[in-house]
C-alpha cells in the first residue's frame, strides 16, 4: 500500500488516497471518481469522458492498463486526476 496526494483541478480540491500499488490504474481512477463523487455530492462520471492520472513528480501520464508500481508511482507522489 502507498499513500499519494491526488489533486482534482475540476473541483479545485486535493485528497490523500491509500492505494494498492498492484491494482491497474484504470480501476484506481474509477474508484477515485466514485469516492470523490460521493464525498462532494456531484455526478462526475460521464460515459463520453475518460479520466486520466498524471504524475506531477515524473511529469508523465499513467498508463491505464498498468499498475501504479509499473508506472513508477511511489508513496508520497503527487498525482493529478484530469
């Protein structure tokens, strides 16, 4: 498990997430959107829009089919959900 900060510019907020580094990024992104939607009482999931994670530490977009570990994400990294 790793802890990362996730910035969400659409709502101008940030969250700390404890994540399993072996889970594919696509599943993590979907879970993040569900948690943020519930917390902020906003519908954020749109079938025509795909959210992505950007690692601000390495300046790279995470590959959705790979795990956080495979994308080089480490505890303490700062991600941006776009």
